[in-house]
């Protein structure tokens, strides 16, 4: 930005500075990821992080100052040959640059509220950057994919009931009802024949 800056607030100047330096950081990290370890890409990013740190300090954005400082330390270690920035590192650094862009868009007077809402995340990001600088950080292993649920078993179709035909065979003796015995007629008393009269004995 050039010309008369009297009509701009410090926040406006910080946003303008942040936009330019964040573009340098983003382009450098993407080039570093695609082109491998290239020391020539490190120095511009180190200077960009340093400029962001100073600009954030001027406007009192301590969150941006702390994050930019941690980024600068990573680039300093890489420039000295103490650290090789790998692809996994680039992913982390890009998310931190995105957070710097988010901080630069905070409205004036809302910085304290933003920091209170994001302090835990900011502290975690700075801790990860310190671990990358010290070469004690390793990316989390990818989580195992969830097992694919098996499809439910198909219902087994039951055979339709067949119509029952009357059986022509005699019923089984075990299941047939017991045969009725013929009822006996009551006996009639047989009349006895008359006895002959007794013959008197001769005198």
C-alpha cells in the first residue's frame, strides 16, 4: 500500500500487511510441498512470518503475534538445516496460516472476545509448532475405516400350503376312533317245563 495512509486505521494497515504476507506464506508452503526440500523457499516465508509478528504486535493482536512467532521459529530451524519440512508439516503450517488470516479479519475491538473463544485451539497449534521445531512431533496415524455393515439376511420364503385331499385309505389303527361294540339285548328268562305229578306208591 502506498500514498496517503492518514485515512487508514492501524487495523486497516495491519490487514493490508497481513494479506500480503499470508499470500507469501501460502504460495511458499505449496511450492515447498510440490518441489521438495528447497532452502530458497524458506527465507521468504521466514521474513513474512517475522513481518506478521511485528505488525500484530503494533495493533495489539497478541494471538496473531504468538502464532506468527511460532511459525517463524519453524522456518528459522529449517533455514539452519536443523529441520526438514515434510509434507505432513506443510499441512499443519497451512492450517496455521489460515488461522492468521482469520485473526486478521477480526473487527477492531473484538480481538479479546475472539481470543477467549479460541485460546485452547491457539495454544494447541502453538504447542504443535514448537514440537515440529524440536522434531518431536509426528502426525497421528490414520484411523482405521469403520467396518462395512453386512446386509441383512434375506427372508426365507415359506412354501405355500398344499390343499389337503381326502384320503382313500383306511385310517391308521393308532389314530382311528375305537369301534363301538354291538349292544347285547337283555336275556329273556326261559320258562321251566312243568314237573310230572308224583305217582302214589302201591299199598
